[in-house]
């Protein structure tokens, strides 16, 4: 939502800008069923629908990788003075961070942030602070009023490895994660994306030799798309369930079409449709 968060650590300034973007495009409604993602229970009742099927059916996210498999890393190779084994351990650590921050059920529901903190260097953990709305760069938080569908989130993006400040290993991650939410009558929604929320984060993670495998965070930028603006302003993820479509058929203003926001190769802009 345009808020900037600045952290200072030994390697310089760390700036994370959080940008909230909403855009809903008209697509022919599809008949599809619903399910639940075990452990992520919210305020809605249990569904009475038949066995769950792909909640992303009819959307561009349907063929994205499922869950943790989508957080891909380049093959181990020599990077600066770091051998392939060290680089592989680093990318494993970065992938573990992405999974913890964006997929771990206890983190998503706000039960604990410890799985994320455990992956940072001890001195870096104290820098992971801020209000609920300011911590979107560090983790995803689902509104307690909704719950995820059974289908695992879909992930698309990339990671590149180079060297950064003081020769540290540097991972530049750029991933989009799509979350589908349970709805007791999904066939009544006007569009399959009415129960989907998308987050994109470009985050840097660094590894200093003296910190073992403990990570530091670097620059970051991101946005949320297709979300309910009310919870989003509080740092919570929730779908619109078609509410914006009923009020404003063309959806909230957006500078680009849907394909732009679902393409991790496109630049992150500065628009804010939740202002």
C-alpha cells in the first residue's frame, strides 16, 4: 500500500516497499468445487460440496507449480569464492525461507513467526519487526475470517545467485504465490478468481561467511493482487468473493490487465488501488 520500511544492518540500508494492487477482469463463470487446506481454519463453516477439485481451474494459475516445488533455484555452481556445495546449502536455506514465509500453516495463520526467524542469522532476527501491516515482506498472513482451499497455493517465479555486499552470497528471489480460498458455493461466484489472492515479492537474501547458514534480508518490493482491500490495509490476505464485481462490474482501477500482474518478469509499479 505504498508504505516503505527501512531496516539498517551492518551491510547497509535495507528498504522494503509494500504495494497493494487490485484488479479483477471479467471471465466467463465456471462450475467448480471447493475444498480445504488442512489446518487453516477460519470463520466460515465446513463445505458440503463434493470431493475437491482444482480450485484454480479456469485461471492462468492452474498450471503453475504446486506449493514448495514452485520455489525453484538454479543448479549449484561456483559463485565467486563459494563452491557448488556451499551455494547449494545457501539456496536450500533460501528456499526454506520462502516456504516458511509463504506456505507454512502456522505462519500463515499468525500462530508463530518462529519458522521464519529461525532461518535468519541471530543478529538479523531482531530486525524482523514492525506492525502487522509492515511485515508483509517477511511473511504472509491470512485473515482469520477466511480459510484456504484444499488445493496447495500455486507458485511461479525465479531465483538468481550472485555475490553482494562484502562478498556475501546474494539470492535475488522473484516469486508470485496464488492462494485459493474456500467458498461454500463456488459455483455461484462470477469468476474463478473471485476466491483467489495473489502476492508477488522480489526479495534479496544474503549469506555472510561468519554467519554459518543464517540469512540476512536485503532489498525487497512486492504487491498483492485480487485481494479484499479492507483486510489488506491491515496486512491480512483475503479474497473478494466477488464483492467488488457486484458493486463495480469492471473491478477496481488497475493500470494493466491480469496477465501483467501474473508475470514475474514484468516490473513492479507504484499503483495503489486500495488507497
